[in-house]
């Protein structure tokens, strides 16, 4: 049964504030930022767009570093909370930030900017026409600009099916299916492998500078076994190492691709 708007808003807030979401945002920022060093030296203040920005966990980190930030979020409840957080955490920067309650498909209709960095985390899975979304992103991204793309990983879902759900049949089916079940977006999201995303990006002129796995182990750990705060710190160190390890990153819950537009 489709959730009511109120139920959906409550679920979105709960998911956005979960410890795993904070861990994911911290890892995504740590993996992304080293790829921007040359851009920051060349440009100085980056013009950053966060597509599907949620509560702004990643965007606010860039705003705090002095970059110009625009958050694009179709869910009004998340965008409002992100703006409130920005006013509380960065009162001197909020006037330089923009908060747009729009979908990626409508981006070109609501602004004319070009961006040095576009962040698109946990968004492409819920877009009806991913190629159209990538074309819009490409048109508003400057030459030599960077795209940080983070999406649900087909092989991470296979691991979850067999380890957590102990469902061999479902794990086998996940090799072939195109969707995963979710309480969002009409009950389904699009499932990708890194190769499938690369096949969409490369014809648009992107080079892949980095690939990382996020939340390789976190879903399999019972944090109640740890002292308060210790689980997050320990998992952050472990996940940062595992997300870069070639033999482990391929089964992370999410894949992060750092792409450069030629």
C-alpha cells in the first residue's frame, strides 16, 4: 500500500537521521575531497550543486569550507530541515546558499548556473529516466568539473540477501533483477552495478577518477555490543579502509564514483 505523504515524510526523516546515513555521508566526503584538491587550487571557491541533498550532510561540509552551495531536494520536509540546520550551524554562510524544492529533471528550468562540482548521492536509483538526468547534469557541469555519484550496489544487495536475510533464492535472483524493494518511490528503486553506470556515463564524456565502496560491513554489525560512540568511530575507520580495498569495496551497500567531465 502506498504511504500517505505524512507517513512518507516521517520515514524520510527517520532514514536521513539514522547513524548509518551519517556514516555514509562522512565516508562519501572523505573519499571525494582529495579528488578536488587541484580544482580548489585552480578555482578557489567551488560552485557546488547537491542533487537530492536530503538533510545536507555532505553539502553543509562544503559550505563550512567556504564553497558556494546549492541544495536541490524534491522532498520539502528534508529541504526545510536542511535549511534550518544551515542557519543553526553556519549562520554567516546561509545567505550564500540556495535551497531549491525541485527534481533534477526540472533543474534547467529553475536556474542558469554552471557548477564545478555536482553531488548526486542516493538519487539516480529513484529517477524514472536516468539518462535524461545524466544529460541535465552534464549540461550544467563545467568542463573539467567533477561529479560524485553514489548509488545502491547490486552486489552489496546480494551480500545482504544471503548474510542478513539468509535467502539463497533471493540472492541468486538479484544477479538478474533490475529493481530493489524500498518504502520510497512507489515501492521500488533501480538497481545498478558499477559497470551499468559506467556504460551510461562514458558516452557523455566522463572519465572515472575513483571508485569506492560504502558500508561494506555496517549492516552486519550489532552496535549495541559496543560502548556508546565507539561503534561509530570504529566502523568509520574500518569502512574507510575497506571502501578503498579492491577485494572488499565491490560488495559495499553503495558504490561511489568520482567522475571528471572532459
